[in-house]
C-alpha cells in the first residue's frame, strides 16, 4: 500500500473476515511502500490487534512491483491472494474463486463493470491488446488486482519488475512454468479514499520499458537461457534456494 490510510483498516478487516471463511489459518500481509500519510502506523496497530496481520515497511517507495515481490516472498500459506488495499471488489466475491481453484493453479479476476474514467478504460483495453500481441498471453484483464494462486508456483519463477508490469510478468512467468489458468468475472468498485497514481505517464513509460526487457531476457526461453539480471537471479536461486519471488539483494526492501 502507498498512502492508503483511508482504506487500509477496512481492507484488513475484510481480508480477515473472508479469509476465515475459506481456510482455518489465514495470514494478511501488508506491505507499506514508504507511505507518508500515516497509513503505516495504522497498519502496525492492526498487526498488534490481530495476530493474523504482518506488516512489512519499505524504507523507500518501490512502486507496485517492489511491494508485490516483498509480499510474495513473505507469504507462507499454501495459497496466495493478491489484492489492492483500496478494495476494488467486494471481498465476499472472492469466495467464488475457491471452487475454480480446485482445477487451476491460478484464478485471475477480470472486471465485469468498469467504474473508472474513460482514459483509464481506453488505456486498459489497449494494454491488454498489446500484451496479447507481444506475448500471446490470452487473459481478459492482465492488470486487475485479483489473483489467487498456489504459493508453490513462486519457487519456479523469477520476477524483476519494480513497476506495474509486475502483473503481466507474474502471469507470463506462470504460463512459462505450465500453470493452469482460470478466470473469474468480478464487479469492480472505484476507490472511496485516496488517489490512484497507476495511470500516470511515468507509470506507463516504466511499464513499456519493463515489458521490453522481459521480451528480450525471458520470453520464449527456458530458465537456463535467461538473459540479463534475470539470469543472475536464476543462478542465485539455483545455488541458494529460498528467494521465491526473485528479490535480488539490490532490490530487497
């Protein structure tokens, strides 16, 4: 999360409530990406009140990719559900993913309704088309923040993106290792507090740069033939297991 003091308390409460309906043991991992609005202190208080909650603080802002890699590396349960802290869906709708997970390794949400600006809707559709064309990744909504997947999949993939290409990279890496995909249509709700920064020009430029890097270093290759930073991380993983999200020492929080 980044500057989500108006959302984080409800997000954590809903995650605990619905998580207990799905599994006997639940962990809620909050990654505070160097928030400046006091949201990190609220998260710390929630972790003191609820033993299920763990908070990890970044000393500097690492954007979406950095936050997700930290959270994935900290996850200990058999299944991982990744969602944004502004609650883009009703948490009860997450229960619909459970039966799909019986025959899939990852359940990907897609937006049935789009309560967002025309600009963001056009950008999202263009981005999904671009990902299909460049990588032949045929999912309906690459960047929607609802992905439920087996924790064991992280052991076979490498993630290097620090920006918002992380969603596509996660799916591309899971496709590379043969994960079975299922998709679930969900109603999308606009944030009720805070301001999103995920459609800014700087975010878009970084997505395109990280997309190009993945295409050059990893697409169509086996892990043994990775290039660039990805190859270094893979060799480190092979020699020293225990870095499930591919968080290098240079990128670690």
